[in-house]
C-alpha cells in the first residue's frame, strides 16, 4: 500500500511540476518520504542504500557538504524513526530501486526547500526589482541561531533578515514575499500587454484603461452621467437605492454588503452587512489628536476633489462631508472590537434590520443590492441594541443628515 500511495503521489507531482514547489511540500514531509523510501528499498543498517542514493553508507547521514545546523538537526531527528530490516518487509528488487530513486529525489528537494531567499533592492525605471528568488524554501540564513527560540522567537526566526533588510522608499512595509508579489504583478502586466496585441478581451480592457492619450482629452465627460444621477437624489429612499447600486457598480456606501460563508454554518452562504463610510483608514484618524495632521490633509483633499468635479460651493460642501464622516466615526466600532468573532456575529432578517436600525431605507437598499427578500437571513457585524452604535448608529446618522450633505458625500 505504501508503494502504491507513494507512486501515485510521485506521478501527480511529476505531472504538475510540483517537485519544485516548496508550497506543496515541506522539509518534514521530505523526511517522511525518505522513511517510506527506506521501507520500499528494504533499508537496514549496513546496506548499500545510502551509498547508491549518493549519500554516505552505513546508516542515516550525520553530515553532508553544505548542510546547515538546522538540516543536521532534522537528520538527527529522522534517525530516531523506527526502521525494520529488509527481510521483515519482503521488499522486492524493484521496490529497492524505487526506494533509491525516491531517496535521491527527496534529498535533492530537501536542499532546494531549505535554500535561502535573497533580499532585493527597490525597482528602477518602472521595472520590477531584480528578483532572483532561487530555489523555493525556508531562509535559514535569515535566522539568528545564536539566540534561544524561547527568549526571542521573532529574532530567532528572522533576526539576520531584519538586520540586512530595509523597507523600500516606495513601500509602507516589506516582507520576504513582497518582491514575489511585485514580480507577479509585472508578469501579469506583461501577459495583459501580450493579450492586447492578440486582441483578447482582457488585453483590450487593460489597453483601454492605460490609453491615457484617449482618456485625458475626455476630461470629466465619462463621469458626468454618474454625477447627474447623484444630483437627482431627492428622497431618503433614493440615497438608499444609490448605495445599494454600488454593490454591483460604481460609488461608495456607508455600509459594506456581500455574500459569504456563514461563520457558524459554513456549508451555507449568507448575506452579510458591516459598517463602512469612512475615507480614512479607521475611526481613530477622525477622533485622535495624533492624526490631526492627516485629518487636515484629508479635509483639504475633499475640497480639491469636489472642486475638480465642479460641485457647488466645494469648501462648504467639503466641510459637511468631513463632519458627516466624523459623526460616522464616533459610532463606528474600533478595529479591536471588530476582531471579536462572537460580537460580530449577529444573525437576523432584513425585516428585523428595518425595525431595529431606523433612519435608513433598508428595503430599498437590499432591493438595489440584489433583490434580497425581507425574510432572508442576514449576519450583521457591528450590532449592539444597547449602545446603539455600529450599523444602528450609522443608520440613525444618515436619517438625521440632510440630502445636500449625502449627495456631496456620494459625489466625493
């Protein structure tokens, strides 16, 4: 059975080129594969298996050229595995040969998996950083093995990498996978550009998006119909319908809405609603003095953008937009509170929402968002009927805000 299983795995991996994918197999798995290989080959201490596999004979290797301390420790662990002599397993010659091949393969992959990944400098001339990732695997050289794991786990695992790695000037953060992500983006761009030359749908979409020579002369004309739609919002239900339309289209909504797996019944999808409506990263940017500089810059930005689209009295409208978002921020849940899986699971129906969170036309919103019926189940994230903050609080704020402000907010 072991032989059949391993042969099946090997065939599947060979066909998907997974031998060179460290995300498909870890060093620990490789040690397990080695154990199975030993069994298939009928390994017993003193046999020629290790020698025929390109390793030292006479049992598990204690050291190989280029082997790190961590690899040696893993090999020592692997030596503790129980092994049975060939006679007790009845291994045939073909199983022995297969085991030798598997040992060779796992030994090679083992070193590929544990090869270091190099850190790359920032990009230049609009090109990706010169990523030479090398073999996939765990960056042993990035560890600070002079430390004890229990004293400082972060520095033990990444100390040397942190010492030699700087956050690029054009990035807010940087990890071992950041350069891979950036490289992937450039590769996708190349594929899209090739698709544009081949007149593919995705290629043409990308080409139209990047065609500044055609886009710039059009000015505001592409968004004018959208702005006119906002200007025609005459009732509270119109605003709710507009917000629901953003689920499938363009624009912003003071609520987040999507369909996803039910956290307490993952076999079922359910409509989910959450707080939204803030242009800055979190409520703290509106309420904490620490971020007063950022809030001032954001206020100026609102005025500039409203001016660019020709919105009436952009300074006054901008002040109202910021005041609206400040009110929303005051009743919004903190980032910490939103991490509580129990408090953020509040199941009800649309009909319940309409009764318990007045001030917003939920029926009109849900109809526009996807014709969600009133008896449909809904999970609301930020919900507290005692404090009346979160979704309840935002709905109340919308109900007390004049349409002039809501239109300006939507236009911005």
